[in-house]
């Protein structure tokens, strides 16, 4: 048992030491992922439908100015102080603020913001994004029941964040020495043929670090057959 515990500790520590993973999944993704998804969706769709171009541009400039603050704590305060009309700009500012709070070391404040988004009447994709970020930034302090509910909601559907949610749940299970549960989640990621790129590579490396062989997506079996 002690050898197994030591092995799991080594695996989870390897993940923690992975600088790319830390930047991409815990901090950079929180900010950069939001920009890609929200700007591509809410700003390009709901925002422009809900307000005139001039008003949207003004709101965008105000958000950009607040988000340009170099100090994370100052940036979070500036974003929180914005008075914005329309659901799109307000949603974008909330995501930016959550990212700033994480950078400033205020993960619990970020979690509160993300909970508000997840419980709002925003489109499913944005609520799911908020849920995923919630379990990421709150990995060390969220109650286990809350984390479990969030993970179940994310992995039970067919949303675009299912693979990332499975990866995060696997890491959470590893932190609790649930190797079998973690492997089940990791292999489920690989069996989803829509998962490609860095996520698939990270999951394959972690499965091998756990002493198992990665599964192949169904499409690969079909091609080889």
C-alpha cells in the first residue's frame, strides 16, 4: 500500500510540475479560453443582437481598458466597478474578473463569480465554461459534494467541455488516491473521437505514467480495420 501511495504521489507531483499544464490549464486557460469562447460567441452573437454597434463598442472599450491594468488585483477591482448594459458585456466582464481574481491569489472570489455565471440564465456553453473553471480554480477548497455535482453535470452531457471535465475529475480522483476511477475517466477521454490535440496528448502521458496503455478512439479502430 505504501508503494502504491508513493507511486500516485509521484504521478500527481509530475502533473503539478508540468509547467505547460500549469499555465494552460490553471491560469492561462482561465483567461485565454474565455477570450476565445466568449468573444467568438457572446460578443459576436448575443452582444450585437442585444445592443447597438456603438453601445457595444463603448462597452468593449471599457472592458478592454479595465482588463489592461497590469496589476491583477487592480484589474479585478476595475472590472467589478464597470457599469455595463446588456447581458453580453456583463458576462464577458465577469469572466475577465474571475481570471484576474485567480491571478491575484483570490481563488475563492473567482469561485463566487463563476458560481453566479453557472446559476444564471446565460447560454449553456457559458454556464458550462463557468462550471469547468469553478472546479479548476476551486480544486483545493470546494466541498466534495459541490465538485461531484459539477463534474457530473459536465460529463453526463455532450457539451464541448466534456473531455476537459473528465481530465479534471481524473486529477481530482488521483489526489484522493482513486487510481481506478481516474483511469476510467482518462480512458473515456480517449474513447471520444472528437478529442484531439494537447488534451489527448496530456491524457495519454498520464495514463502511461499510471502504468497502463491508452485506449484508441473508435475511429482509429475503424481505419485500422
